[in-house]
């Protein structure tokens, strides 16, 4: 039964969803009542929600947010609220996973099995109940018809929404109808975020430009049908020009992107997501010369195309100072050879170059770069590590402040030996390191002992998938005092039989919330011990717990 004081605080938060005062009072109550991690989670997420990507604390807040979500998912599953009318919210272990300021981020409606406009009245009624129970004010609607959405937009309860995501499978004409209906909906005047997974034409863009969204902070639009004229129409809107965050992913035409770079400055835009786009070299050349984004600090271009001179143009861009750059799965190639010359290299705090099949020389160029003096997160997963690359990484004083280091490599080891990993871990000096991924690297038994050294006591997340670990090495690792703070441990695919058996004792790695043991032929008696440990996954299904 819920404590009456907690219920009162919960209701105060629901009544004042935009005010952090009630949330922080709830965080204090949680702390005072022995629920320390829940209280810290609320405080961390409240801080993260108001922290921009260029804030020095941004990477640390991301780290702690992820760690707490992992812990809470296993050790403190949240409530499971239910609502009528097809409205749902993640509960139980997922309560913490997609969250914002300490509570579930989304309310969701799937119209796949709810037909007709009458269902929208039921959804509106369900929203009223949800708003009384939760501070969540983001609604995601999927698989509704245009007629249903138009009916929903007539419901006064929408005035309480802060964010809206609309995912429709429509024709272009219907999409323009949707855009006009959204822009004309007086109930959406308080929106701070809007995501439209509908393919609007320029006509739809012109309608959206007339919307009264003076508080909008984030906007995302399916953009492969937008011409330069459509983008200029959007850019004529005051709400669009004041956006702090903008997503134009998945098919923005190159000429439209180039036109974007020629627009007058967006003074507040700090986050730009251009993922899943394939811009021409000339479009990236225009980007390199632009002064349209003076406040830009976070650029995401995952799943893009950076072959040829495209990457060089990005590196040459001087109109901003990036703190976060994500280029996952982009085929960056020789781009990294020039990254150290970027005018904003020394301001980068987060750099994601994962799954780009970087060659050994390219990985070494990154790990040896002396200009990454602010870097705290470095992801080179999927790159070809070499002995010289590891040596450069361990010897680079500019990388001493790294908190998250992801080096997962292909399982062919690229000529690496356990001796190379032993030397690397012996020399590595990153006192704030909290997340280390060496999956695919031949760590071996001797190098594993180096991980048990006191200098790695700050680790919270450790991934050692396919690292040629022995049972003896794993037993010593999980029992090491330096590992006591681990929240996540990945030991998949190491051929283990009895090494993890001590994890059945809750005093071993007491904060552990996620331990992956898939692909290991673990002995049946050990499996039975481990099944009682929360968060342990991947155990063989053949060995069942005794009755």
C-alpha cells in the first residue's frame, strides 16, 4: 500500500508537471525513506533536462542517468498504471527506461485495433485520467487515420500536452491535411516538442509555419518531400527560428539542406540531428562555410554518407564549436585523419565513431590526438584496434579525463594478443573511467588481473564479451574489491563454466543490476545458483531451478 505522504507528493507533481520543486521534494522524501537511488534518479534527470550539450557536466549526467536506469530496472521496478481507451504507459521495469525528469516520458496510443472517430473521445477521457495520475504530458499516437487525428485535435484535454508525436501512414495530400489541422489546433498552443512522422509537401510546411507554437523547443519532421521553398516557408516562422533542437533526418534532399545552410542565423539552435541522410559533396561544402548555426554544440549524423570530400567539409566547418559529434555507421574513412585539425576538436566532450570499420591507422590517429583535451566519451566500437593504437591511447595525456571508452572490435582480433591488452591496461590512466567496453579484444587471464587493480575502482559498466577469459580470471575479477561498484557486466561468449558462480552471493558485486552470460556453457549447479540473482541473463535454459 502506497504511503500517504508519497501519494500526496506524487499528486503534487502530477498537478504541477512543469515545476521541479515538487519533484525535488519527492526526491528528498525518497532519500529519507531508504530509496536513495530513486531519489538520485529524479534529481539527476531534472538536472539533465535543463543542461545543454556544451555544459561541462553533460557527459557525467548522461553516465549517471544510464547507470541509475540500469539499477532501478532490476532492483526497483516501478508501478504499472493502466488507463482505458487504448492509452498505455510503460510500467514495471520499463518505468525507468524511457523517462524524463524521473517519470515515464510517453503516454502511447496504438490505433491499430481501435477504429473510428469515437475512439478519439475515449482517448481524450483516458488522457484526463492519466493527467490526474502522472506528470507525463507527451502523447505518442500511432496507426490512426487522418480522420481520427482531426477528431482528436478537437479535444480540449490536449491543452495539457507538452509534446506530441504523430506517426501516420498517409498520402502526401493527407499529410498536408494533417499539417493544416495541427497548425490550426488551438489546444496545442502549449507544445514544447512536436514530432511528425508524416510526409508533408511544401503546402504542409506553409501551414505549419502559421502555427502559434511560441513555446516549441524541439521539432522533428519527415522531410524527404521538402523542397528549398518548403524549408524557407518553415524558416519564416518565429517558432521555427527560435528552436533549440531540430531533427531533419531520413531523406532530406541535398538541395534543401544546402538552402538550409544559407538561411539567416538560428540563434538558439544547439542540437541538430541529420541522421539517415545522404547529402552531396557540394551540400557539405556549403555547410562548411555556413554561419547559420552559431549556437550549435551537438551534431548527430548517424547512418549518413561521408565518403569522398564530405567528411573533409564537415571537419572544415568553423561556424560553431561542437561539444557532441555522433557519426555512427557513416563510412567516415580517411575523415579521422583530419579530425584533429577541426577548429572545434578541443571543445569535443562526446565523440561517437562506432561501426565505421576504421582501419588501424585511423584508430591510431584518433587515440593519439593531443587536441581532445575536453573529451569524456569516446566510442571507437567496430574499429580495427592495433597494438600501436592501444599504446597511443594509453600514452595520450589529453584523454586522461575520459569517462566512457568503448573499444569493442571484430572477433578476428586484428593481430592483437593478450600481451598487448596486458600492456595497455597496465599503462592506462583514466581515473574517472566509468564505462569500459573491450568486447572482442583478447584480454585473456593475465590482462584480466589488471582490471582488478585499484585504479579501475571507478568503473560502473564493464563489457568483456568474447575476450578469451578463463574461469579463474573471471572468478578473481568478480571478487576484486575494485569491482564492487559495477552495475553492469557483460561476460557473453567466453566459454565459461564455473567462473561466475560467486555472483550467486548478493554480497559479491552488491550493486550489480545487469550481468550477461549468454553463449557460455555454464555448469548446471552454477546456473541454479545464478538464477536467484536479479539481473543475471543469458543462462542456459536446460538447467532449471530445483523445486
